C-alpha cells in the first residue's frame, strides 16, 4: 500500500498507544503478572499499563504500578522500547517502554481489585518462558539483556531492530 503523501502526519497524526512496563528483578527472580483479558497474545508479561494523554512514560509507570499493585516506586533506567503494529479492529499501533524498577526487600506486590491483573508471581529467569510467550517473552528476554549490558534495546514485537541494543540469541 502506497503511503498517503497528501496527509500531514505532523498536524493529524495516527492514533498511538503508549504502554509502560517494569522489569523488577529480585535475586534471581523477576516479577510477572497474568492478564486474563489477553487471549490473542501472552497472558503473562511484565507489570505495567498504559499512559494517559500527555502523560510521560515514567510517570505513567509509577501511577500504574501504584494503582494496580500497590507499589510506590520511581522507575529507574530505561531498558527498551518495543514497537507494536496496529491490529485492525483490536488495537492501534503503539510503543511499549520498559524501565528497570527496584523494590525494597520488604515490599511485595498486592493486586488491586479491578486492576486487570489476575496474579503476580516471582519466577526464575528461565521459568519466564513457561508463562510468557510470543513478543511478551521476547520483550522480557531483551529487557533482561539490556539491564545486564547497560544498553537500550529497540524492538519490533520483541525482536531487536538491526544494530540497536543487545541481540544475544
């Protein structure tokens, strides 16, 4: 399909979603949440949510972690951005920002009623693949690698964009 060159993408941009996610690691485990409302993609993934209009990703992540899991935190280093194409009839295209989040040892997530999350679980890094699938699992793997290497990963459905960020198979 040829691009519409008559459209002014600056003054009339397409709708986009902004998702925000936290990579929360404690010892050798990471926090994952179930999202029972997700049936076409992985029901398990990193905790987070969506940014509101004019809300910065870091602020949105702080808000959603507080509202959904009772975690009052300040997001740390930006690890990854994952571009997700639109699925007609289901969702607009979007970007998902992943930030590193540190939790004090004595703090545990508590799922709020109506949060959209079914369960929060600490899992070993390799066990994440038993719960998360598809691009949710690839996003987790690349975010973990970015945390280890100090790089930022640019992803497309969880797959690294050529030449940007960590790529370890």
